């Protein structure tokens, strides 16, 4: 019998959740050792890695899951690594030339060397990590992916907090990230080299690489633009916030973004590989019903925790973060709604890959990037940074709902399921908001936390009893992973 989707997802999610708890739990220590400005510049580095990673493979790594032939998948693997090696060498070469183009002795040159060489190393490692992860999806080795993600989070915290004792704040953050990425890649590589699973057993020839590049050309044509639009949008928003208010604001916004979107990262890492494995072999009607059910279930489970966190953000931020980070709470509140909606729908992007509608995904992401950047460019000159964050949060919330709608339309999923999910979500949100505001009036944070927990249970029970939630849970729990070992 094929394993259920939920069993795979829970196993992968548990490991990912453990890693995310390490990241979030270490933030009070980070707030003492690292300044907002240094953290903001580190976020620029991570963003640069994300942008350069798009070119280091031109999204062919996502296509590795799809071929039934292992030889074709191995050709895609080889193609990604060839492109990534070239990009990394060009980045390192450009970094080497920096001292020749600027006067010597300036301290910023050393910083640029850390940034440039770290960027080259992270680019090559991230390409290998993504390719190995896709190979693991082919073999339904989701536990390996979860273990690698946990190792990445663990080493990130351990390395960055250790390196700061022997080097500056910015180099410690950069090389701690690179070290963690290398350890994550090592875990995936060990699985790929195990007996019966070795990537290298299928050696790709040049002709096969060319054939693979042509057959899956939709990925570089559309998904490169899609990924770039998303990465560039986030970076431009942070840059615009920092232009008027400085790197401190970027650091606070980035920390808030990291906290609020931590569940999104967890859910995407846990659900996306399993959903991709299922959707790439399933029918539109079946995949659409499963997707709608999982979105609804996730939204109901996360609704009260997100609302409670937004309401209690001032007390939590001032109590957990050091004094120099005070003022972060409004950014946390501004990002609550889009973070919730994205957490419930983040993995739907795999639907476009599975049903060959990457062009729709690209147009969506590019359109929102242009609109949001133009909006922020105008209002950032007129209103304070916190107001800019709120405007971005509102625009992002609307966009993620439109993304949910367009996914069902473009992929041919049942629209009746979409309407049902929206109606139930709106009703649950209205009830939860009113009750959360009442609970907020209770004395003492521990008492209020208990009240939010009780409300979560009551909301879930009411949804199951009166909004056919029990049938939705059965659908999700009984769904199967049908991909298995794709020709390995």
C-alpha cells in the first residue's frame, strides 16, 4: 500500500519544525550579539544568494522530479551543475578583481571579499543542494530532505554564534550561512550515494544534456522570470525601506519577515516535495480536491495562532528582544495577514510545474512585482516606514488570494472547491478575530495564551462539525503518494 500524504508530510514537517524552532528560539541571543544594521546587510547577502541561485541552474533543478527516465533526470542534474559552476567562477573572479578597481586599504574591500566569495560558495552549494533534494523527491526520500533541513538550521545557529567570537558580525553571518548550506548538502549527498540510489550510476552524455535542456525549456523560459520577480521584489522593498530610514529599518523588517514567515518556510519544505510527487502523476480533479482540502485545513489550524501573535506582538517583541531591537512589533503585525495566507497556499506553485502552466505563474509574479514595487516607491517618500510595511502587507494579502484563484483556473481544478474554501475561511476568520480581541482583554499573558489555545480547539471542532471539516480531513489523511521510485 502506498504511504499516505499526511504520513510523509508529518515526518518531513516534524524535522523541519525542529529546525525552525532552533532559528526562532535563538533570536533573543541574536538580538544581543548582532546589530540591526549588520543583520540587515546579512539579509541583503541572503537575498543576493537567492537571486544568483536562479541563474545558477536556470530552474532546471525543479524539472529533475518530472522525467520517468533516470538518464534524463541525470542529464538535468549535470546541466544544473555545469551552469552553477560557471556562475560561481564568474562571481569569484569578479570579487578577485575588486581590489584592482578600488584604492587599497579601505575596510569596505574586505567586506566585499567576504560578500563576494561567500556568494560564490553559496551559489554552487545551493545548486547542488536543490538538485540533490529533487533527486530525493524522485525516490520519495522525504525523511532525508527533512533531516538535511534540520541540519541546516542547527549549523546556521551554531556556526554564526560561534564565528562572531572570532570575526566581525557581518562575516560571521555570511560564513555561518555558507557552512550550514555545505552541511545540508552533505547530508543529501550521503543519501544519493547509498546503495541502489547513487546519482552517479547514471552518467549523462552531452547529447542527453542537450536533449534534456530542450525538452524542459519551459523552466528557464518562464520559471527564471518567476523566481527573479519574487526575489527581486523582496529585495527592492527592503532597499526602499532602508533608503529613507537606514539599515536599522531593514534589519527590523527582515527580522519580522523571518519570524512571521517561518511557518511558511516550514510548511513549504514539508508539503511541497510530497505535493509535487503526487501532483506530477495525478489527475486535475483529484489534485484540485486534495489541494483545496489541504489549504482549508492549514488555514483553520493556523488562523488563531497568527491572530494571537499579531495582537500580542508588542508584549512579545519587547519581552524577548534586546532594547536596540524595540520597535519591531509594528512590522510583525503588518506581515501577519500575508504570512497566514501564504502559509496556507505556498506549495501551490508546484501545480504550475506539474500541469505545464509555468507561463501563468511567471505573469502573476511579474505583475505583482511591478505593482508592489511601484506602490512602495511612491508611498515610501510620503509615509513612515511602518506605514509602508502595512501597505505592502495589504497588497501581498490580496495578491496571495489572487494567486490561489488563478491556480485553480489555470490548472483546471474544480472551482466549487475554491468557493467552498473561501466561504469557510472568511467565516472562520470573522469568528476568530472577534473572539481573539475578547481574549486579549484577559489579565496576564499566560492566561491569554491558554485562552487562544482553547479557541483554536473550539474553532477546529466547530469547523469539523458545521462546515464539513471532517470530510475535508478524511480527504487529506487518505490521500496517497503515488510517485514512488521513478525509474531508478
